[in-house]
């Protein structure tokens, strides 16, 4: 079979931009989405799709404070009326989804944002009630992850989460140092961080993840490693290390802040510290306690789901849905007026609108190969070559001969069964991912109107 369209640049040339180009947590990025020529009915989009192991993601686009680094789709300090209207709209959307896409089995649920723990106790009960009533979901049957910030959790909220079956809490700590929090444009939550962690432990939620950010221009390597050490002493089941990016229209961008040149050193120091503390590295960002990790890097207790292979359904504006050949979602924006407008439009959607997709991205065979490659290669376990061949009919090295350059640069190695990034390659994940983007996706991303 013919090779996929090659990149214009060799990776050695691409490396001149440095190791921090972009986080490839999905492919393609939502800035590559555009309005469809005609609305797509959900029933038709999902008709031929495998539906027995889907991921359900619920987006809560509200938070108490928009941090300086944040470019997520979220609105700070919403009115009670806006939140209640949003939850009513999610209920209607869930009802339409059940009608349009019958016989769905969800194997995982994640609730993110924004900050879902911004919701009050009664609002959380409404959210879990609609998931149970409209989609027959309860967390006791599947893994459920829920995002929180330290200042928005209390024992009553955590009890509601626990009773629903939430077994993973992801907490955006970012730093244990007041100075570093200020440099990230985040409120000083030092007093509430340890209290929130203790509450999570006391309530008995199985998995605690702590998110940390490195690379502020006013953050020292010493203060960063102190934060990582503080996290390791707490012994959360997972730790995520995020390099700082200053994206358009964010608070840090508005005051012309730039990331530190010491991000590589910070990454290496934190990686080594966590590995010495008993964690296994599963990707550039993700570390899990060694005694909870199988050879494949996933808990053996979790239902089978792989993002490279299985679909996702998103509830709420800001959420995205994936079929094999079409990704779709609502408008992406960062500015607060634009976010608010999109939320209001969502709450006013008709049932017919909830039954259709209006904006997204169609994946041809080349794009599907790239997605599978990128989402596999950037994990420490690497790309399963026989599995790739089963899906796409030939070797990834035939479709993407440029991968050989990563081997020559000692950033990847292959044993015939797997193509894995080396320690150096994992460090360069945020350049390798974007380097593998198609020309079409790069062009669409470059043309995205950030002023929207």
C-alpha cells in the first residue's frame, strides 16, 4: 500500500521549534473543526458504529475563577439561573441521545470542565439524577472520574460523589507554593489543598490524581521540585505533570508572559523524583503508583476501552463526540463573552438541534491512521504494530516512513511488535505529536479565528 502523505519537514528540522509545540491529547484539535455543509443526524452518524464500549464525557463549563493559564471552554462565576438552565439542557440532550443512539453501553464516564465541583450539592444531585434517569448510568458499574479544585470541595459534595460511584478524583493543585500559584495567575489555595486531599481520603474514593504545572517564568527549579516532592509524600495514586503553555486570549497572554526556558530541566527533575518515589511513567504527563499499574499501563479492573479504537459521546457544550470517521462538537472559544453566548445558545437548543451535529471534522483513512498512531505512540507502552496492521492493512512504517527518522535519532525503537518512544522521545512528545499532524489539520488550526 502507498505511504501516507509525508510531512514537509524532517523531525530534525521540526525540533528547532523546541520540545514544547502542543499537547496532543486528542487528534485533531478542536481548532480544526468547522461548520458542516449540512447538519448530520446523530442516528446516521452512529448507525454503523460499534456501541458496546463507549466513553461518556460530561462537560460542566463553570468555575469560580479563570486561571491565567486556562484556555478551556469555561465561564467563571455564572448565575444560578444560568447553571440550572444548563443542567436542564443536558437532561434534554441526554434524552435525545438515548433516542438517536439506542443500545449504547458506556464503559467509562468522566465529568470535567471548567470545574464540576463548582456545582452546589443540589446541582450535583440533579446532574447524577439525570445521568441515572436518562442514560441508566451509575458509577458502581463503570469507572467514573470527576474533576475538582481544592477550594470547591467539601465533605457533603464528596459524599454525593462517593454515593454515585465516583472512584477517581482529579484535583487541579498546580503547585504547593504560593509564589508559583501567583505566577500562574491562580488564587492562593495553599490552606485548602491539604484539607481537600484529606477529605477525599476520608470519604474513601479509590483514586486521587493531582495535577501540577511547571514552567512559569517566575518559578524556580527548586520550588518546582519542592511541589513535586510534596505531592509524592501524599502518595496519590496518580500525578500529572503539565508544562505551561501560554495560549492566545488567556490571562497570561494578555499580560505578555512567556514560559520559562527551564521547562526541560523541570520535567526531567520531576520525572526522576516520581520514579524514585515509586511511580511508573505512562506518558510524558502521566505517572501512576507502580503497584497499581499492569504491564499495559492500565488498571486490570477497568472495563476494556481504548481511545484509539472506541468512540466517545459528549454531553454539554464544550464536549466533543467521536465516531470512527467523524468528530463533532460545539463552538470552541476562550473569551468570556463568546463562551457565555455559546452556553446560552446551547440552553435554548430545540430537540431537533440536540439530535444533529453541526460542527466537526471528517476523518478520511489517512486521518484515522494518524489518530491511531499519535494516540498510541505518545504512550509509554507505544504503538502495537500487529494491531495497527489489523486495522489498516499494512505496517505503520510503510504508511509513515518518516517514523524511521525517530529511530535514527534514538527517540524511538522497534522490536517488530511495538514501536516505542525512548526516554528522550517521551521528553519530546509535545513536538512529535504535532509533527505527525496532517497538512490539512495544520492548515485548519492555523486559520482558526482566535478572536471569536
